[in-house]
């Protein structure tokens, strides 16, 4: 490591986010009690059950028998056959017979149906079938009916020599592998015969060349897929049971269940879950409470006395005589705790607390995102991290992150652990997920791929090899661009024969997104050197932008009937406007705050001059339609500038802006008066309680109706609440509302995503003590995560983000670790000049977290970040800091003692 580089990085200025190591607020306690949805609980229960049965699998698609809720008697084979025959004859035979008569395939023939046409079943079963089949015809999610529909479409396309039949064949093939319970046996036979009959006619090369449509965008593959543990969860559940001290390096992509894995581990171990991003810890707490796991909290703790138990974990407590519920918990009794969630500052108190109740060999310290803050060369929490590791006594440790350094990169950490715990082992669990494609777009709107990153073939080969070593990057290789490259290389014989496509794919079971992308990286290593420049130039010339751009000739600036706003009065030199004087309906005067000049006239610039490096950046106007399917995350260390840009580009007329500001200022005065009155009311109540001489614990009656002072305050509060002004914005200015899309001549009126914020939420935000800009942004459907935000504002924004009701979230780079929501698009701002490779990968991981295939993009405003992402020699301060902080002693790095971190 070059010491000069180190000194430069030590002195670099960065906006540091304050990840509070403080006690939970009342609002946070209330948030974790809100139960999760039924679908999420099913996933959590799968993880918990999976600890003792790692191959557990289920499929939510019903077979007909499952839908009718008729249980087969597994001990009566004859009865099972009868029921299958009866259901086939009653529900499927007519459709199958029609297909046979139309297409004449023998495996559909009645002679092949070895069924009893004179079947008699129990009368009770007939009644049950009749009762449950009333809505059967309108139900299109029965597995057998889905299969029959795909079979029919396969036949239709095959008959007219349309190769689209391969799409349906591939779909049926994959659906046949799923774990749907009790599929009708005769339908199974037909499917097997069909797959065997058409097998020889499958053109594998055609399937691969059309894999974007046939695989990536084939929603049926995910919609009807099995639900099971991820491979990394299976591995950790296996490894953790080994009877020795262990350090587990747990590396898996974001959004693949690492945060929920501790719930499975807690089936047999006590867990200390350490998280710097408290929101992630609270999300885990909510999940645990939803399945009644017994948990405790250690946030902002200086000793074990500060630890708090959840109600489920309480052993000793007093009851509320009135409600019968728990009134006060004795937090010193932690025998029931299965999982304790703590911040970095509180780890040692949490550790001693758990060791006081449990054997340390049965405890796991699970450190989520241990590299957070390690991109800083100096940070206030570095000392705490080092102290935690140095004084740790727990012999089982999991370090979990999508970007955790590999074991060969952190030898000092590993050696330190092995020296401290006798007979210990280090286990590497490295996983990847390639069920989705999330394209990376450069600043000009082109898809970034390894073969576009350099005209020097040696460098391209290194990039390809780096992707092989870091398989999590596979999901960011655009499948369509992979196919274009594969096609060009194969059809022009630019690779040896043994690397040709037909030599590397010999069966349907070998064709999926991961295998295709893997093949792309393989041929990237085996191109004949003399062809590379021609290949590179050819691909560059024929390269097309990922997104269709709006036609500037038709935009609103050039419409004949567009009336440009003009300035009537200006707030400028020599003019001082100090207050808004506003009168309510009762003619009462309220003095508002000074008004701010936002924009009096829009200056139209020649956008062609700024076309380079500004692709799809006008996210509140003409480019909003490109943000589809779900919310967008904009990551920037200058969030105020991005917020100002969004407001300015929205082109809200000065008249409307003044009206909004007037209402905001008016409501601000009302809010301040309400706060004063509510405080007065609270003081009156406290005085009455304190003035009660009764020594018995009796209910203190406060008769507000007879209390003139209280009644007067309540009446005034009602009046004030009634005159609060509703604030709204014309939908023409709200991104991707229908009138906004039409106004900007957008192409995509169906999938473009917009906000959904109700009036109640807007009123709540408007009453908070936050930046005026933040309030205006909310009207546009935009939320902000910033260091100095009101905690109440942050909680509201978190709730809106979790429920997918915000159009856009603007966040600081350190919030990457705490923004644990589903995003469909992300922007990485130009100002992220000090972003490390790990931070970039963490940022990418915010997109496409749910188990659904939508349209995803990650849009870089600075192309240097893309080069860094694929750079095997990128500077990694996280690696250096892990070797320094996760040891019991100071260490040397390139013969330079790093005392500055520990002083």
C-alpha cells in the first residue's frame, strides 16, 4: 500500500452519516409491533423450519386436488387411483379430447388414458367436490389447467411452424420440475409424453438466442416456481452444527435472505445480532415478533442493565390491574431470550448479558455488514469495533455481507481468531443469485458490459476473469448484450471449435440465465487475438441506447400553444418581504415565515449541448416515464442539490409555488399554536394528578367537561385543527401521473411508476419541523433520507418506502446499508467521488430485492464508477481496516504502523 495514497484518503472530506447508537424511541418500539403480511411470514417460517430440514420446499400453486381440499389416503392406493381418474374424467378429459381431435397426437388419445370411465367415489367426496368447485371455472391458477393452456399454445405454434412453440415447451419443461403436490397422474403422463415427443425438435441455439424473451422475461418461471432455502442458507445451517469454535465468512448477494438467516439459527442457538444500521435491526425484530420469537434489545447500552426485553421474552413482570396486560418487565431475567439485537456500541453489554444466562458455546455473534464505515480511514466507531473484537469471548462468529472480503484478503483477522479459540475453523460460504438481470447504464444511456470497457483485449480478459471470481456480478451482466456478443462471436468463427455454442449446451437442463452468462464470460477468454479490434469496433458502432428518448421536437417547450411563464413581481435587491400575513376564515391574523424565491422564470437551454452525460436525468419531467414498475433510489452525498434540482426541473409555476408556500406557512403557525395549547393541557393534567392527596392507587378523575380551562383549550384546539389547509399539487407536475405522462408525450403509459401518498400522510409531513423543500418534494412523491431530518419524518418516509408508495427516494451513500427496500431503479450521482468498490456493489444491491422479475436499471452518472466496479486492482480500504480493527493487537501493513486508527 502506497503511504501517500493512504494519507490522501485519510484527509479526504466526506459527508458522514450519523448512525445513532442510542436507545430505541417510543415510535420505534411501536413500529416493530406492526405484524408482517402473510406472504412474508410464510418465508420466515420456511427459514425457521429449514434449519432442521435444509431441503424443505413448497409451492403455492394448487393442483386441482389441493384446491378442492380432498386428502388422498396414502395407505389406499386403489382409492388414490379412483380419485385421480374421477377428477380427470370430470375436469380435464373434455379439453384433452378436443386437443386430440384437432392435432391428432397419439399420447392424447383416449386409448392412452388408462382410466376407469365408470368410477364411483365416496358420496362425502362428491359433496365436497361440488361445494368447492363452484368458482373453479373462474380460477385460472390451478396447475393442471395452466399446463393444458401451455400445451394448447405449443400445438398452435408448432402447427404453423412458428418457433414460438419452443417458448411453451421450455415453460412446460420447467413447470414439470416444480414441487406442486398431488398433480393429477394422467396430466403428468401427458406432460412426460409431450416433452419426450418434441425433444428432438428443440433448437437449443434458437432458445439461447431468444433467452431474453423465453427465459428472462418469462414471468411464468418465477410465478409458479418452488419456494425453498437459498444455497447459502443451506450451507450455513449445515456448518453451524459442527462441534467446534468457528468463524463463518458469509457472502451472498443482497436481497437473498441473509438478514433473516439468524431466525433459523435461533432454533438451536442463542443469537447476538450486531447491526450498525438500526433500521435493519428493527426490520429483523419485526420479523421475529411476527413469528413470536423471544427477543431483546441492546441499543445505546453502557451496561447490561440498559438491555430491554420484548414482552414475549419476559419472565418476571408485574401486571396492569386494569387491563390485565404486562405493566413492567424485570429486564434482568433473560432466560427466555432467543435473539438479542444490538448496535455496535452495545455489543459487549449484550455479550455479557447473554453469557450470564447461556453457555457461550451455544451463542452465535452474527455481525451484519461488518464493513460498514470501513471505507472511512478514520471514523468514531472504529475504536468501538476494535474493542468489541478484542474483548469478544463468543467462539462462534458470523460475518455477513454481500461484499465481505475473501479469506485470503483478511489473513490477520483469521489468524487472530484461530489463535484465540483453540481448534477453531474458518468456513467460507460464498453464494450468488442470477435469477434476474439488472442492467448497468453508463452516463450516456448505453448498457455497460465487460467487452465495452476497453479496446485492449488483455484488459477485457482480466475483467471477465474478475467476474468469474466474483459471481455476484453476474446479475449485472445484461442478458441481451450477452446474447448479441455470443451471436457475433459464434457466427463469425472468432473462437475455437471446442468453445462453440453447440459444444457447450447439449441439453435443456443446461440452459438458464446463469449458464448463458457463464458461457459469455468463457468465450470472452478465448477469442482469437487478431479479431478483437474488429469485434470491439463492430459492437461499438452497432451499439444502441437502452432506453427510447422522448422527441424534443414534440416536447412542451416547442408546442405552439404553450404559454411560457413570465415574471410579474420579483423578490430582489431593494425589496424586503419579511412575512406573509394571512387571515383565516374568522379574520384572525397569522404572521407567516419569510418567503423564499424559488424560480420566477424558466430559462430554456439548448438540451443538445448537454446531451452527453445527462441521459435520463430529468426524473421529474421528460425522463420520468423511464422509471417503471417500482420506486427509484437516487444516491448522492449532496442530497440538497439533488432535491433543489428535482424541484427546479418540475417547472412548478411561481403562482402555484407561492400558493403552496402560503399554505405551508399558514399551517406552520397553526402547528406552533397547537403545540403550545397541547403543552398547556398536559400541564393542567399533571398539576391535578400531583395535587391529589390520596395515598391509594385509585383512578384520578379528571372531569374535563366541568373544567372551564380545559374545555376552553379543547375548543380552541378543535378550531385550529379545522382551519388547517389541505396542500396538494396539480397532477401535471407529479411524475408519472396520467396527466404528467401525456403532458410530456411519454411512450410508456402502463408500467411507469408513480407515487401514492394519501392526504393524511401529507398533512403529517406538513406539520413536521423539516426543510420546506422536503415538504414540496413529498407533493411530488419524493422522500429524503438525510442526517438532520426529524425522526418522525424519517419514520414516515420508511413506512412509505416499505409500502412502495414513494416515486423516488434521495439518500446519502451511508444510507445504502439501511435502505432495505425493493427498488426497481437507482442513480449513482456524479458527486460520489470517493465511493469504494464495495460501496458500489452495496448500492447495486438495493435494486431487484424481491423475488419478482421486473424492469430494472442502475444508472451511473460517472463512468469511472463502472470501471471501478470491474477493476480487480481497485483500492479496498475495507480490507485494510478489517485487518487492522478485527485483531487484538495493532498490526503492521507494508511496514507502516497504523496507530492513527487506535489512538
